[in-house]
C-alpha cells in the first residue's frame, strides 16, 4: 500500500505557499513559495513525485475568493486535489504567529489527519450559469437602489406620488414621465435618476430573458420545470437553486440540506436544559434568501384556493404525483406558518420556519424522494 504525501497550498492572488507532509514520519518538507500559476504547482508536485516515486500525492487548499481555477487545472493535470471548507478546519487557540508558510504547513497536516470537510466543486457549466444568475441579482439590487434614489429625490423636492396605489405600476410610471421642473439643472437631475431606473430595469429584463433561455436547455430543463411546480418558485429561483447546489444527492436527508442552508435553529443545551436560538445562517446565504422569498410568495397565496393561470401553466404536463407533491408543499407551508403565528411566534420567525419546510420539499423533489416523510417544523 502506497504512502501519501500531503501537499498543503496556501492560495493567494499573487503567490502560492506550499508544504508537504508525511504522516508516517510526522515530518514537513519541501516548503516553497511560488507565483500563483497552476503550472508551477504542477512542477512542484512533479518534483515531489520524483523524490518519492512509490508515494501517492494529494493536494489541498482552503476555499476562498480565488474560486475553483487551481482545482480544475490540477484535475486536468491528473493531480488529486480537494478544496477544504474553512469553517470545518480546527482552529488552535493562542496562535500569535501567522504567515503563509505556517498556513501551508497547517493545511498539509489537516489534509493528512482528515480534519476537514471537502467543498463540493460544481461543473464548469454550473459555475458559469451560477455566476450569471448572481450577476442578475447584482443588477436587481442596483435597480432597487436606483428606485430608492429617485423616490428620495422626489420627496426632497416635494413631489410625493399623490395616489394611494403601489409604486412602479404603469400608472406610477405615467406620473413620473409627466414631472417637470422650472430649474433646468433640477430637471436634468430628475431625468438622470429616472433614466438610471430605466437602464437598470432593461438590464434585469435582458438577464431574465437569458436565464429563461438557459433554463430551457436540455441540461437544466427537466429540473427547472419540476421546481417551477412549487408556488413561489419561478425560473430564476429554480435555476439558481440547481446551479448553486449542483448535486442534491450529496445531502443524505432533507434535514441535512436545511442545515447546510443555515435554516435550522442554533442550540445551546446542557444537561436537562434545552435552549434553541435563531437560525445558524451557515452555508449558502444566497439560496437561503431565495427560499425565504419563495416561502413569502407562497404564503401570500391561498392554502386551498384556485390556482393561478401561471401556476397551472407551469404544472401542465407533469406527472400527477409531482403536482400533488408541490400542492402538498403549499398546504404544509401555510399550516406551519398559521400554527406558529397562533402560538404567538413572530411573523418573520414563522416565515423562516416555512422556508425551512420549503427547503425540505425542494430536496425531496430534486432527489425523487417525493414520498418521503416531511420534516416537522422545528420548535421556535
């Protein structure tokens, strides 16, 4: 049986620090700092393999802002590599010296001891689509800010919308277009604020159209259409869920999936005392937010009422059990929310519990476990 040389890599934008570790001798060697180029890492590994021809190698580095580039390059070179989740690495208390060399030594040891959890690496296509859906979210945030800026300006100059209806309707936009100011520079300021709203809205619409196009591709169409059977989940949310998670089967249960999203309560219990706090907010914050928004949208609909034409169109053509499962999710979310609110739980907390329930249903749909036991709402 071959011995393994564990190579820890402390990854930065400009440099990589590398250290090798042998578990059998508990020794660190081959410390080196190189430019942040994958081919230089390959040369380093090749040199280690020449020095230890009968040994296997395993590289590892912490997940961070540099993404998956090094991992994919090493994979292409045929060099085994894992990306370690930073939150799962043990941290020694009292450390007062920290540098790249020591960090690479630390990573090589944790790699050897197995005291880490590996980050799931999505396919190149999933990663690219995920980045595009995140770009759409960035523009959506910019649109929201542009609207806030325009409304703040109008309030400042005493031009409040006189109607009691909602903002950003056709009627509201018609009112905006009629606004005129006597001072030329003030008119120009208004025009710029309004044009920024139009520009950002055009970008969001363009990105949404592209997302619809991507979701219709063979690689995503089946999963997207199944998720769209849920009330509150349309194309953008469905595609985001699929590309952010990539492989739902890596979670053994619905509870594990909810825990990954940080939708389960934190706990501080000891002996006979049992105390649960707010949700952990661990894991993927973007998916957590999307599921909370989807749950809110679901709760705005009726529990048993007539389905909208849009929902009927989304569910059209699917198997009866898939549609029944999505309808069961709607009823379940309403029951959980109503039950918690009736007990005096704050509405926002009850909505988080509903989002947790929705995450369990999503996991079931994506793993074809639609007949599985539905997780009960965790006590708030």
